């Protein structure tokens, strides 16, 4: 396959080769990613998967400090140059976190263990690290991507180039972000490596619940070649509006828009909890040890416990995750509760004859309430009044923003219990928005 230049005119290569990207993705779909892991469903009673999300934004901070002429640099670079400010002393540790999985995987493979990890690096982070000349990080990531043994252990997840959040990003821009990341990844690691990527990790696990935006979200992922997406448990519901009944089995995320169009993609449910602490302590493994095979499409299959967390953020991930990861991988390797990567798990299910069409359906939260008031196909004009019980609903998804004093409809602002500092739910007024991806709640005036 042709090679893409990493930079064009000094800028990261994030567009212009769409046909080549599409061809590479389509070519990759002609063969399994993990052909040697097809028997895991035959020997496992339960499985678990962990993913590490890595991101640093770009900021206007290069040069003499004048924003009108400042260069665009990585926030990581600014932290590195100002380690006497706030928590910026963590910058060298962050760099180590971005690099270390290469060393961890190499060491564990070398001793005969079976490590697994999924990785999600934003495009702005990758570009920023290249700007900084962090070649040692790219050497480690290149090993995970190209080495035949290492790439069986590490699975890359697609994401948006600039950490765009789906509910609040225009659908046209969101598609460009998804494509931009694919371009950039292919330029860094090759088109063949891009063709092996099957899963998508949305920024902040934010899933749109406006029917038209949710449909475009899934359509974008499908058009870009993705086969599955991570979703947060509380952002989805059963078709009847009830909570997810089997969060440790794969589902189909089905999104229908106001015009009656439907798009679907396999959904892997990330259960609720403090993401970083749960990943840092490898909680998915310990949860999986208490599970047993479940029924799916007439077959008994091992459940899958999945979590994602920031790979560098906080003391737990910086300090406690490494020894715990080694401990758990050594313990679970060859056991009835192995670590897996999601694509390997799905390919094993496919080997049993279970296809996406056999998976139970889910939809974005609150869709049941919306479709209880109108029928798909009635159009976007009908959607707004059907989705709202107040004529001045603030803010989207149902209507454009109105003043902060405007009434809020029960569809967009369903009440929920307050949460204490320890995370316990108590009776009392609502303390936060309950629909995903909402902007900050305005102060009462």
C-alpha cells in the first residue's frame, strides 16, 4: 500500500486522501485481526478488557505570549516548560505514561504472559508529541502497532482528532474529526495498521440523545468503517426505555432519526463507576471472576467486563496502575478469566455464528420517550414540539438555547437524585444535568 506523508506544508496530514483511507479500511475488513484467538469463548467462563484514553489539547502558547501571534503548541509542551506552575511537574510522568505500555507489553510477552490493552490517543496528542520530538514515545507505539506479537496484545481504538464531543459538535465537523484521525494515524503507523482498527472510543463517552444527531453519529462511524463503539451504561436504554439488562454482553446501538432513517453499530457497554480508579486497580478482572457464561443468541458465551479510563491522569494511574496491571495479567494469563481485546472477543463470537443482527438492541437514553410522542418519519419540524413539554425549553437537543431563566421541559431535564461528595445518591434537588453531553447548567438569575 502507498505511504502517506506525516506532514504537508508543516501541518499534520489530516485530509485529502479519503479514497485511499477508505480503500485501506475496506481491505482490512477482508481478514480477521486476531485469527489466533478464536477459541477464547470455548475456554473462558468470563472475560475482561481495559482501555486507556490519552489526550492533550493544542493551545496558543508558543512564542512571546502574545495571543495574536502565538504558535499552536501542545499543552504538554507548555507544562514541560513551566513545571513550577500548578501540577505541571507531572509533565515528565505524563510522557512516561504515553510511552510505558510498549515496555509493559514487551516484558510480559517475554515472560510468557498474555497481556491485553486497548489504546485511544487523540490526534492532537500525537501531533503535539511529534512537535516536541518525543521519538521514544513513537518507538514504543510503533512496536505495539507493528510487531506481530505485540499487536496481538494491543488494540488501537479510533477516536476524533481533536477530542470533539459528539453531542455538542456539528455533525459535519464530527465526521471531519473522525476522518482526520484516520488520516493522521495512517500517516504515522501505516495504512495496513489503520485497516486493523475496528472499534471507536467517543470523547468523554458522550453519546448524543437527540435522534437526528445520534443517527448521524452512528452513520459517520459506519461510513468510516468502524464495527463497534464504546458506550457508557447510563447513556443507553432498552427499546422499551428500561435500563440495560445485560451490560456485559455486546448489543446493537440502533439510532433512528426524525425522517425515519436508521443506522446501527455494535455497542460495548462500559459500566458505570469511577473510570480511572477502576482501571488503575484493574477492577474489571475482579468483577469478571464473579461472573459465569450467559445466554446470547441461543448460545452460552463468556460475559465481557469493559472499562476505559485516562491513561495518565491522577496518582492512581501514574503510580498504582503499573504494578497492578502486571499482577493481574500474570494471574489471569491462561486462566478461565483472561484479558481480551474487544475485537478479538467479537471475532470469537462470530466464530460461533453470532452476528451483529443477533445482538439485543439498545438506543440512546430518552429515545423511548421521544418516540412515544411521534413516529419516525414525521420530520425534524415535528420532533421539536414532540420532544418538549415546555415552549421555551433550554437548551438543545430539543430547541436552541433561550435565556437561563426559561422553563425547562421534563424530557430534556429529567430530575435525578443529588450526589454527595462520596458519590452516594441522596434525596434532594437535582444537582447536575442528566442528559449526556449537555453544556454547563446556568446559574439561576
